[in-house]
C-alpha cells in the first residue's frame, strides 16, 4: 500500500548565495548629515598675531559596511530569520569637501601642515556633532526597516533584526 503525506517545513534556511547577494551590497547608507564647521587658529607674534579662519563643509554618511557580514550573522528560530548586523558607523572618514572649503580670514604665513591640523580639528568637531545617539538610533531604525523589506522581497516572511552595538 502506498501512502502520500504532505508536511509543511517551517524552518528558515539562508543559502550561501543569499548571503553573498547581501554582502555584495558593499556599504549601505541609512543617514546622511550635511554640516559645516568654522575653525580658527591664532599664532601669537611679537608685533602682530597671525590668524587663520576657515569654513569646512562635509557630508557624513552613516550606515553599515557589509564586508563584515558573514553567514554567522544569520540564524533562525522556527519560521523566523534572525539577523544580527554590525552596528551603524561612519562609512567614509574622508568626508570634508576640500573644494568647498573657504578661507574666511587669513593673515600671516601658514604652512600646509597648519592647514591640515585645522582641518583635522574641524573634522573631529563634525564627527562629534554628528555621531550622536539620536542620529545612530535613527539610522538603525532606517536600516531595520530597509533590511526587513529586502529580506521579505527575498521570500523571508518573518524577520527580526538586531545590531552588534558597541
């Protein structure tokens, strides 16, 4: 006697091809913040002081670098795909737009190193002002929504996303 059974498989399996398609994304930006910074320095002299005042512009992009995502980031629990993503970070350390940088005021003799030091000071201020808990949380929420949408398009109905917070 022959018997036919229909069973439903509810376990979720992520294939290597699916992991590769996700890591091929490279970097995924979830929040871009355009900002500017006025930075100045004074060099005291015997008769006069030298001043250098510059305005720096930049766009800081917050997102996920998928080069660090591997198969271990994916697991399942029954019919739910669990994704543990790397945390949101600054995607590009070189975000200052040098072409838009303006010398607002300059007196005296300044070297390239002096200008580089001033630029690095402006960069640190921009990073500190942008990498706030609120901005990181906003980028995480956007990442979660986009990632759930992507995985649902790939056929995964139940998805839970978390971040490897630092």
